[in-house]
C-alpha cells in the first residue's frame, strides 16, 4: 500500500532506475518508481528521494520501501522511505560512485577515413590564454594560483605569457587542486539506438538488455513500419519495436517475422546505466554483446554538458550572426530567442553538432538541472557505427572525452573577430584562420579543458488519474458549454458508443481491479482474486 498525494492506493512501488541527467553524489537523488498492480506497471513517477533514507539502490524490478509520494508534474514528486532494517546502510553512495566509474568506458579514435571526414582529427591544446581565463573564472591571482599549485609566481607568469609550454602534468595537478574544474564539464551518451536483424523484441529484452520482461508493457504500434513495441514501465525511454506474430490463414500456424530496433533515449540511457551496474558490465561490454547478435548502431548521441556556464548561448548566436565561426559543414541554423533559450545546429544528418541552453530547455518542462549548456554530437548509421569500430580497436589509445573534443575542435571553431572572406578560400582554411584570427576564449577553453574531462554518463503511459486530471482541467469547461446549449444527449450517446483501444481497455480493467481490491480491504468481502495477465503464445 502506498499513498499518492494523500490518496491510498493498492499499488506496489517498484524501483526502475536512476534518472538524473548528471549523476553525482548527493544527499537527494532522482529515481524512477513504477506502480505495480497485478503484475502490470500501471504508471510511473520520477521522484526525489533521500539517499540516506534509501540506504542502498535496489535492483531494477524489485520492490522499494516507499510509503508516500507527494507533488505534481510541474513541481516534481518527492518520496518518503520506510525506515530500513537492513544491516548495510548508506551504501547508495558507493553504488553511485560505481555508476560514475561505469561511465569511464574505454578508449577509441573517431571519424577517420570516412566520406566527408577524411582528414586527421586535430588535437586541442591548452594555451596561455586558456590558463588566464581559467584563473579569472576561479577568481584567483597569479600568486594564489602559484601557492595552490606549489610553484613560484614567476612560473605561472611564464605559462601565461607563453614563455613556457603548459604540460599535461601541470593540467592534471590543476584539476586536482581545483576539483570544481574537474566537475565543470561532463561527457555522456544521450541517445543509443540499435537494430537487430535476427531478433524479436522479447529476445532483445532477455538476451541484450537482460531486464525483467514483466517490466515492459506490450502494445501495438505503426511507427517505423513495425507492428509491436515493448515499453519499459510504459514510458518511451527504453523501448523496442518489432513485428507481432501473426496467424497464417492457410496453415493456421503462428508466424514470427524477425528484425527489431532498440531505442535508449536521453533519459533511457540514464535508466539503463543502473541495469549495467547490476550486471557488472560497462557500455563497452554492452555494445560488444550487441555486436555478437549482429546489432547495428542507427544513432549515437554524445553530449557535452557545460555545468560551469563556461559557454554563453547569446555569445554563440551573436558569433554566428557576425560570421565569427568556421564549420566544416556549410549548413547551419539558429532557433529560439533570448527568453526561451537558443539552439544552434551545424551540419545535417548523418552528422550534426548542436549547441543549446539546457537549463532553459528543462525549465520550460518544469524541471531543474545543474547543466547550464549542452553541446551534442549526433551521429547516424555508418557515422555512429564507425565510432564503435574505432572504440574497439585496441591499437588506438584515446579516451572518449579526448576524441569527442578532438571532433569538436576539428569541425567547429569560433573566433573573436569576423573571418574575412579571403581566409575562407585559402587552401588550408582552418589552419589559416587559427594563424590569423584570435579564438573565442570560452570555446577555445571548452575544447582544451574538456579534453581532460571524464565520460560519465516521449509520451508518458496514461493512467486513469492522468486522464481524469486532463478531463477536469481541459475538457469539463467545454462539456459545460455543450450541456447548457442542449447538446448533452449527443455527448452521452457518443461516450456509450465509443470504441476503446486495447490499451484503454487495460486501464479500465486495472481500475476495476483496484476498486475491488480497495473495497475488499474496507468491507472484508471475499472477492475472487483476478488471474494473472494473459500471455500471448
């Protein structure tokens, strides 16, 4: 029994994974909780919960000791945990640390030798101007930096005037002394989709994802030429689309067409990382397993999260408008405004670089995030597959963050002043621009500093309560008009004759079972317990 906004329900709360965008050690974490009734997930909530009260992260699909959920879609939901009598307390911090380690997934080189991407990737280096900007952002003097780094002020000054090369050893120590720098930029997978030509959705769940099948809702679809989809907790964050088995009219045999696509959205990748942790495997291991089943990447998004506010989207948009940038792709577009947030796209599918105001985007959804801006590399089909090819090449010796920022540095560059037309026509355009025009300090620092960072990390399933809320807020006023103007009889007749989809019929059945269960508890009446849900053969 769990209470939701002071209303008792017959649901059993089930843990479905962690969902925060930037997973970090915190006294409060964001998790996804499913409401289970008679072996079905009826609805789900993203709730903030105390890590101390939780004690440890449960396994996906297991019951979680939540007594109460309060809040709303707009302000967010919070959960209260029953006091645990487990012997091991507060191990949630250890598991969160393990999740962070899980995201340091390997070494690879990217995008060499591909059509339209044939040049060698350039490697960004931290310049003296980058060091000056970092010191200013930290709010320290040369003397204070020197003292913290255990070196002389003259040495710091030589770095800043370009008289001495900035070594990797110096950068590593700088990140150690100023941990806020090390936490300012994160790289994570933000979308992963894979196609399996020889599997069904149920095989993908059992053999590839290795997640409990009863946590997925099966329903019909017409998207992407498929006829069936399996949706984790009823929400399209982790879902698989394939072909439902059909009966041959001639032989009466059940025939199954093979071929399926797995989708992990931005939120889905966060949820799935808990499953990876439970299975004690990394993203690298998971993608290797997918290849063993002939899995082919159809999309891979790599997100760079600017948590420091190093970038300013107004400055980037102004730079685009004033032609203070160079992009390997001739295509670019600016969307949005100052109030709602900007988005700038460079390139077209199958390779797009996108920069946008992440905090503003989340605020428009009533959500909060510690990410201020995001830069995404969106790769499709062969471009995405090539990432994995290079990743699995053990002769390469570059981390994900190194190669991600090599791409960014190679294919997009912002400058402090407009770029003259003659420079854009030079034989070696990029090299000529860098030799002739000073870079935008923030963009230059992002590519150089980010090189040292670590890789860390759609429509909702309807419930009776959400339908009721929508009707009360959006439909009732219109119904009142119809009633007062003499059209009520037609409305009642239309409702009586309305055909419900199979999914809507499930909602009706689940609600009736819930009502019977609650009546049984209150009146001590011996209702016959319902059977388990029908399993298709």
